[in-house]
């Protein structure tokens, strides 16, 4: 079996640490709202998903440049991430007593994975905009919904 040459530990650099570290920190921040609301997928779940997506992307990008690129399809990283998050999200969504629960959490996990992929790819403008909009949507819109639609339950 032919393997790619190993990357030695002394090759850990600031760029790799920044990509993976940003994914871990942003994943935790993105999970804060869900944690405060007591949802099934909170701080740790969001943090792990974002970090895992970034690590998977860094690995794929690295392999793409190390190996024969004609045999690699870098877009499979998105397929695998989407399939996994779809399974996790489907497990979270519950229909009970005529109401759908955890739909926002499932959608937020998908966004968290996308932000993790962007961190792994080093797409910093996308990371910044995606994180900011996500946090605004969950916090600001949550406050607006509670103020103007108090009879509805938008905390899902």
C-alpha cells in the first residue's frame, strides 16, 4: 500500500493553529445560544462539529496538494459534511403534540459545519461574516421574536 509522506510534528505552524483554533472557538461561541436555551445540541456539540469540519477540510486540502490531484475530488468534503449533519439534524428534530422542535438547532449545526469547513480552508472573510450573521440571527432575532410575538414559542 502506498501512503503519502507524513507531515512531521515540527511542521505545526501558526496558520494551522489559527484555522483549527478559530473553528474550535467559533463553534463554542455558536453553541452558546443553544446551551443557554437548554437544547440537546449545545456548546460542546457545536464546538466539536465546527472543529471536526475544519480538521477534515485541512486534511483534505493537505492531501490534495500532497497526492496526485487528478485522483482526488476535494468537493467530497462538502458531501460528507452535509450527509453527516443531515443525519444528526434528523435525529434532533422532533414532532410532538402538533409542534416541531429543535429545527433551529439542526439548521444551526449545519451552519456551524459550514463555518468549520471555511476555517479549515482559511476563508477568513466567510468565517467572519458567517459567524457574525449567525450570532445576530440567534440573539437579536430571538429578542425581537419574544418581544413582538410573545404567544409563539420561537426558542426551538
